[in-house]
C-alpha cells in the first residue's frame, strides 16, 4: 500500500490486495491460508474467523471483477 493511505494496490481501495498491510491488522491474510499457522481455541472462534475470511475474499473477488469490466470497457 503506497504511502499507507488505505488506497490499496493501484488505488482500488482498502482490502483489495494480498492482505499483507495494516488493513488486515498487519497479520496478512496469507498467514492463515491453509490454516496451518492458526491455533483455534473453540469452534466458534474458528467459525468467526472463517466467516471474516469469506467476506474478505468476496470483496476481493468483486474488486477483481470490477477491474476486468473496466478494462473490457476501455477496449
């Protein structure tokens, strides 16, 4: 994230990148992929984190699809 201004990669907004910046609490979403590095204490805790992950991935997919549409409209 350039200049830590919450614009994300290429100015597309926060949480549209790889999840490595402060918008993801500095932990980086990549840390949790595959769940090998996570330690859960309860099923509820795991479920809540998985729901957050799903929302984040849906937002990222939406941003990617919007960018594809923008590029197609420019052609």
